[in-house]
C-alpha cells in the first residue's frame, strides 16, 4: 500500500497537527502558545446566539468490553463566557465557541439533533465548521469520537470491528437524550446522522445498510489499492476472519430519520437487499476529485442503487470536508516524512471554504425538506 493510502484511510496524526485530540477537544490552548497568532484571526461568534459546546462521556458494553469515549455537543447559547477556539492549530482552522455555556432555544421550542461521525483517524472537531452552521440554523449537533479509529487511537486491527461504530451513534444518542441540560433542547422525533468517509459507512449502517462480505472481497480483488481495501490488506487483515453474523448484521437505529453520507467508505460492499429496502431520506455527497474513493464507482454508484436517494456532485477532494487549512498549511505538510500527508490541504483545484459553503447549504436544505 502506498504511503498516500496509509494517510488517507488512517488519517495520520498530521491531519490534526496542533488540533485538540479526541479526548480533550474542548480544552484548547491559546493561539500564541501554538505559535500561530498571526496566521488567521479567530472566527467571529454568531451574531444573535453563540455557538456553545460541552463535552460528555459515553460508554456502552461491547464484546470487547466497555467502550468509553467523549462526544462534543454543539448548541445555541445566550452570550456568557468568553469564546475560545476549538480544533485550531498550526494546520487547520478551528471555530470559536463558548465552553459549557447555558443552552438557549426559542421559547417553547425543541430543536432537531444531528449526529456527526468522523472518518478513520479523525476526531470530533473534523466537521466543526458544519456543526457551527447547523447550530446557527437551529440544530443541536453531537460530534462523536470513535475509539480505535480516532486521532491518537487508530489502527486497522481495531477499526475492523466496524459494527461498533453505528453502536457508538446509538450510545451517544442515549447519553445526550438523558443529559439534564441538553435533553430539554432536543426533539427526539427529529434526528439525523451525517458522516464522512468511514463515518459515511457508519451513518449508512445506522440508517439500515448492511455489509456483504462477499461483495467486499470481490471489490478488493478488483481494486486492492482503493482506500477501503488497502488499509486492511496492507496490515494483513481479512474480513474473512471476522464473525460473519456481526459483520453483516443490521445496526439500524430507527430514531434516525435522515442520513447524509459524505464520500462514504464501503459504498461497493453493501448488500443489495438492504439498499433496496433503505428506509429513510438519504443525501449522498460526491466529491468529484476524491483521491481515495473514486466518486463514479463509489458514492455516485451507491446513490443510484438506493430508491429515492439524492445526489450532490460537489467539486473537491476527499479532504475538502475537513476544516480549512491555514495559509502555511501546505508548507507545514511539505515537512512531513510521509509524502502522502502532503495531500491533506489539496482540494482538487477548489477553494475549501467554498466547498464548505456549498455542502452546508445542501445539507441544511435537505434536512429542512425531510422535516428534520
């Protein structure tokens, strides 16, 4: 496997150089201590209600023992504590939040909730830009940390237990809906899930798609260098070693009423019957310059197999839905020993801020149309 594929599916540590790691995403250092005070000014807070964030811990039992991880809850709040940057560092741009501010919702209203699932090796700050836009549009957002495939805790062997990722979504939802501060904000009848790359697989599985081991084996025989094959093959791992019932089981959470998959992994490995019976509104976002998962054979083909699925063909690269790179980002990546990491700020000739705006607009319109 090439180093490029290693960094893409594994999202090497440089993806979040200087950003907060999964377990401490809300504990950020001042920009001066990160040596980047002159790079970019902090983003302005929301004009009327401010973006706030809390860190909650989730735990649920698996066949491997108790699975414990943090989530970031993003929500609207009245003006209160001073804002601080989350997910900000030498490479990627963060967002300004109020940590642990008092939640605020329109009088008598309950807000819809969106679950965010990061890609392999990523963390709960990866789509903070989208969380911010969704909160501004009237949503509560919960960004997950998936053990075994997150920043600082990522390996092919741990990630092979794919079924644990949709379980994380369900466990996080249980935690948030029982939290005394956040639960009163949320309308439990309006819940959606959004995921990127391996997170795209995760939200599809939580929505009702099931993996097919034979289809995955055939995919990897045809395209062994494709990211969702190469990551495991290079480590000498095979899905044939996994419990087939677990791998191919249904992990649908019926509380999830809409799904958005951003360049999803394993798009060619879902069972035909589970896609034909897909139960909820779906938006598939295709990044047409995707270096890891060529869009026509993966995300676009997946959307064509699901009745009623919507498709957004968005110019950009696989990493274009990560936070904006800072002006010195490419120079920083050029110093990385693995040349594959140097692609993390590439956007297939597009402007990443514009990609974010177009994806955010499409996602918010889709959720509104579906009633979530």
